[in-house]
C-alpha cells in the first residue's frame, strides 16, 4: 500500500512493525531506513496540512460576512463598517465632522445603517483602550457596565464556620449583616477650544489629539475621585458605607509593614499609592538605616497627584494608601468610551470650535478593610 493511501494510524503502526523487523536475519537495513524516512516525511506533511486547514477554519469562523451591494445591476462585495472605520477616508471625514458637527459625510461612507451617534474610527478605539490600560489605578479597580443606579452589597459582619461532629447538636446559624453601597453615576466633563491652527492638522492627527487630550483629563479626574473615595472613607462601616483602616505614621522602614498588618485576609493584590515626591522620604529613611532594606516590601508603587506629598501635607491628612484596588468599583453605564459633542457656532466669530468630552461613571468603596490610609503625624516637619 502506498504511503499516501495509508491513514495516520496505519503509518504509525508500520513504524512499530519496522522496529520489530530490525532483528530479523537478512533484513535490508537501507530499505527499512528509507521507508522510515518516507513515513516521517508523510506524517510531517499531513500535520502541516491539518494546521493549515485549522488556520483557515479559524479565519472563516472569525470573519464577518461581507456586505453585498447592487451596483449597475451587479452584486458586489463592499467593505463592512469595521473595515471602513480603519480607512484613511473615514478618519479624514471624521476629522471634518469634529470641526463642523455635520456627520452626513461620515454616515455616507458606512455600508451598514448606524442608529445614534456615528462610530469613531478604529484609531480612537486604540486611544481609549490604551488610556484606560495605562492608568495604574483605574486598570486595577473592579469595573462594571450596568445602566442606572447600582446597589452593591458588602459584608459588615459575619460569623466564621464551625467544625461539626456527626450526631451532636447542629452548629449555630451564621449571623450575617450586609451593608449596601448605592452607586449613582455622574458626568465627568472636560471641554477645549480648537483654533484654526489645530484644525489645520486634519485627519488622524486631529482626531488623535482631541481624544487623547480629553481622555487624559477625564481619566485624571476619575482617578482623583477614586483615590478620594479611599482617603476620606470612615474607619467604621455602616449600612451605607464600607470602611478603611487608618494609621498615623511618618515615612519609615516599618510604615508599609504596619499598614499591611491592618488589612483583612481578602486583600490580595496589594499596591502602594502615593505622590511621587513622597518616594524621596522613604528613600531617605532607607538611607538613614544604613543597610539594604526595601521599605515597600516588594509591593508595586503607584504614583498619583491625587495625594499630597508628605512634606506638603497637613497634619492628620492622608499621604499614602496601601491596599487592594479590587475593593473599589467603577460602573460605566454607557461604556468606557468618552462621548464627544461639538459646537462650531457659539464662538464662530473667533474661528474657534468648542469640543466637550463626557464620561458617565459612578465610583465607590465596596469592601471593608481592603485599604489602610496612612496619615501624617502632627508636630512633624
């Protein structure tokens, strides 16, 4: 039987047979060697063919069906909206839409009907995704996209489990008390004016500039709000608010360890949040110790201007946070994208276009003892 007519199982079985024939008298070793080499090449060719088929199947499964249009009584495939949004023509048209507020040109390029606002170019999706991913605080919080007000339960108090011996009295029922945090979304807004010089950039440069600028300011504000949720939280939880731990401690080799010791066991992915200028105070404490010791215990350090630097902070105010950012939740009822509105009329006499960016979000502390807020002692300099 020719190798091409044999199944993979038959080829593998033949390899086993050849091994058994090696010890027979008068065997043609050269012929067996040539046969083994041929079987190996055939198996490799089969494997390569199957891999190619699998790749084709994957491509077909992931591909969107082409949009078909009738042109001059002929049916032709035209690009779908995802492909169009990546084109230079669409980016240029979108840039003109930013300036004029007229989306008719953008809609004319789309091959599928779109209700509501027109979709942003693909480069904007990348800008938005990168902006959120690069923020070390907001990329670590718990995120949801639920419309309307969101009520999140959290554990105020609960009994532990019991070891029960068969035949003895039933263990005591757990005493569980829950609190509920109500998250009410609000708008985070930022607006800018574009001059004729900026507008003259046009195309991808203009679109990227507008979204990067507005996204940065909105994300910075949301980051500051999240940090403030933690820094100003009460040390005593109630039915409406989760709690944090507090310590009052100057930067030293033991400060982070003391903050760490206050956290509950559910605080897993710990980080340290501080102003970049505060880092110098810990390095000074390390140098004063005159030996190699990591004051941050190997934990990631996230810098934010939402916390005042230690040297500038008032007594009894927060300058550092240690904890697990999974204890904070941010809800985006309309998704993580930034809505853009344009006004080319109100200040047209100045040749200025007003662009407003809006992010609809709610944020709150939703778990107890996931953070320790470190405050500056009084009477220190």
